[in-house]
């Protein structure tokens, strides 16, 4: 009689090889299936719907914001650098993700995963009317949270959560003293359905242990940031959007206002 084939586990390092069911290193069947799926996807060249670029932002010293020269006479600026080749499939993503340890990113430095054609700059022409959700995550859970958010982006789940006239631009991680700020950018901040949809998508995808408290995330338009400065050639675009937002807010307030109906005194026709 032929021997029973053994389970093929080469490359599936996260699956336990212990045969003792009571061993703490043995995963549950459901966990083993999830791990197997993740490792299978990592080994396949499944194309992503969009191409993606990785950017790294080195925070400029405080003097740079005021335009003061550094010790060598040069003016410091925040440097946005594109890293590596374009991500075109799932294998490309895991190669980048597994070789970019988040815990080695320094204070106030940032890394971004953005669709080709978008850059992580508030004042960029394609971002200027947009906004972002920002989640403050403890450093201990930041890498896991970051990986999940990136997968929501390249897997198009975030795109599916917004209205069809809007677009997801990308996601970012910035390092602070005791936390990571993980952001999700979209193109049209006037779309409340998109804003609500992004938040719902993230909260529903996260396991309970990663789900942030309500006071640890917030939404903000790019143009509301203190450092935002629209280029002169795009100021008209921004002003036009603000006028539309104001008109929409006024119409909404008018519709919500109680209607006063005058009742004539008794006996009058």
C-alpha cells in the first residue's frame, strides 16, 4: 500500500511543524489555513489592479520650515524619495514589505504606498481637494496595522468603500515618539459617503486587538493643515471647491431647519 503523502510545508514558515497538539506552538486549523493562503499569495505573481510606488520622506530640521540656512549654508528641505521599482503584482508587494522594517524608520520620517500618478503631497494637483483619515497606533502593533492597511489598498477594498467619482490615492505611515500615524488618502473630501466608507472598511477589517479607540483616529482635509500652501496656479481650483462645499453646507442646513407654519387665528379664513 502506498504511503500517505506528507503535508508540503516548504516555504510556509509560519505553520507549526510540531506534532504535539498540546504544544503552544501549534496553530489552530483556521490559523494554519490563513497562514497557508498568505504564503501562497506571496509566492504568486497575481497582478494588482493599479501600479503602486513607494515613497520615503525624511523630515527636514525645524530651521528648514523657516527657510534658515544650515551649517553648510544650504537650505534644508523635506526629501521625498521614490524607493525601488514599481509594484505591479502581489509578489512585488511582499518583496517590498518584507524588506522594509518599519521599526527602523526614524522619528518623524514617513513611508508611503501610493498609486502611480499620485504623490504624497497635499498640494499636488490630484490631491489638493482631498483629505485623509489618520490613525494613531502604538508602535507595538503599528507594523501589523500598517500591513493590513496596505493590503486593503492594493486589494482594492478601500477603493470599493468610496463613491465611484472619488479615488483612493494611497496610504502612509509616519513615526512619532511612542506611536505610528497611519493615514489613508482619498481625492475628494467633499464626499461624506467616501469618508464614512473608508473608516467603516478599516474598522471592519481589523481584528479586535488592533481596532483603535474612537479618540485615536480623525479625518482632516489637506487644505486644513497648518502647513498647507496651495500653488498659485491651483488656488482657483481650491477656491472653487470651497465655494461648492459652502453652498452644499448651506443647502443642507436649510433642508434641516424646522419649517414654521403660520396658523391663522380662529374664525379667520
